[in-house]
C-alpha cells in the first residue's frame, strides 16, 4: 500500500517538471493499484487521469483524449454527473478537447453537460463553474471557423465571468 501510494505521489510530482520520467512511474502505480486494490475504482480512475494529463503534456493528445474520456465515463458511473470530482474531470476533458482543436465538441460538452451540473452543484460563482465558462470562451475564440457572433458570445461570457469574480 505504502509503495503504491509513494509511486503515485512521485509520478504526480514528476509531472510538474520531468514529464517523460513521470509516465512510467504512473503506469507502474496503475498496475499495482489494479492488482492489489481492484475494488477501489476511484483510485484507479484518479491514476488514469494523471496518466492522461501526462500524455497530454507530452503532446500525445489522441491517447490522452481516449483515456480522459474513459476516466470521465468511469467517474460518472461511480458518482453521477453532479459530483465535484466528476465536474473537475469533465473540465479537464474539455480543456484537452480544446487543445486537440476539437472546439465544437468542447463547447457542446461544456454547455450541455458540465456547466448545468456545475451551476446546480457548485453554484454560479464557484471557481470551477467560472473555469468551465472560460473553456467555452476558448472553444469559441480559438475555433478557426469562429464567426463574429461567436466572438460576441465569448465577450459576453467573459464579461459575466469578470463580474462574478468581483
């Protein structure tokens, strides 16, 4: 137990500065968690989420997205869409969708699923709710097919976010 937890902590810390070294450590931690604690799905999903973030940081966006989608689905199955861990996981998935230039999908995912759950569970002024709104802005603004209406919508959302942060 201690060794597995230590490997997970080491992997997470290596992600901060030595990403290439973090991935094998996180993968080894995942193997141990699956072998010795298969009943702790939340720990397994959390480790997979760390691996997904590491893959994302390494520029392996397609692999990261596959894993982040699986992790999100797993968290939803365990806790439901209104759990803060699920909302955080969904926010990370949406950010990865933007990074992979899947702007329309990111916007729809946040607007249809994540933002309603965040507002209902966390409230409209919560930092995570505001971060999700910012993700919509990024999806609108960074889309190569961005229209004037998209920019106006992004501006309106940002005005709302700025006002709520006060």
